[in-house]
C-alpha cells in the first residue's frame, strides 16, 4: 500500500525541488557506464505529477510559492512496439511513444529512455540508450521471450525535470509479434 504522504513528498520534490535535487532524482539509478536515468518517484503506476497542472496549482496555492517555471510536460506514453528483422534471423524492436512536450524548443532537447523489467526476476531491469528529441527508438533484440514491463522516461537537461509514462506490459514470447498484454 502506498502512503499518501510519501507520494505527496515525491510529487512536491519533482515539481519544486532545486535543480540539484531534481538531478539527484534523475540519477538515482544511473549506471557506472553513464547511461540512463530513472526517477526516484516510487509509484510509477499513478499519472506523473509533472504532467498534471491541477496538482501543480494546488501546491502553488497551498505553499504561496510563485511558479518558478511553467509546466510543459505530458506523459510520454508508449504507443507501439514493432519487431524489425535485422537480416540475421533475429529482431530489433522499434518502440514508439508520444512526445513529452508540445513546446517545440522543449521537445527538441528532451532525452528519452525506455526501461524494461521482467516480473519475478528479482528486480531484473535493463534500459535503452538515450535518444534526444525523437518519438521512437530501435533497441536490440536480445530481450527475453517473456512478458516485460516497459516504462518511457523523458528528461529535460536544461531544467533537470523529468516525466515518465505509466508502465505498459508487452509479451515478447513470439519475437516476431510482440503484443500488448491484457
């Protein structure tokens, strides 16, 4: 069970924390090789607060803060996974997702990454390379033939803010036809 106070604290930090605090959140699962970022927000099954103007307005009114920067994010929802033959009998996967901002200058600089995990594998997790300013990426086909949970993140290196999409499950048991799980 998620504690409402914990969720509100994470939300407040994501919205109004210092750039150092936001960078710390974004780097909380940064790998030794410098790839990837992941948010410290613990409950990614709820809509990301950085895409909810009503929550931002609530905290601004409650705290009396002046809005330090406008909210420009939306959830970068995963919209498709397509198997692409690589010529050797294996597949790569094209992942398509919605842009995390409709503001052109912001959209061009956003860095996207996709994390995937397999349930019951003691926290097994992997991630794609960072992709800047694009709404799709192709990843290598060395994914397990299993149901995987995929989560798209977008990070703004200028403001140190990030947003994520709620996780989506895909079944990769048929490598040629990954299907969105029910």
